[in-house]
């Protein structure tokens, strides 16, 4: 089963800043990193949509379904 992308990003952010294991982090800290991960993913999705829109205006590209 594939994990939630936000969970994977949260774990990566946590690992970049901490030496202890994710499983040992307090629930409140995990929630903070999950929120940061969701915000980062949303920002990347918005940026990707903007880029695709700019490219579509100059070249017709096939439309891809939105992935959350």
C-alpha cells in the first residue's frame, strides 16, 4: 500500500532537521511537519499548474488529470 505523499514529505523534512527517529517524535511535532508538507505540496502543485498554463498558451499540450 502506498503511503500518503504528505506523510512521506513530512518524514523527509523531519529527517533533514532531526537525528532521532520519526516514530519517537511527539504527535504535535509530527502534525506540524505534516502541515508543512501539505503546504509545500500545494505550493508545488500551484506552481506546476501555472507553468503548464503558460506553456499551453504558447504550445498546445495534452491535458493531464489533476493529482492531489
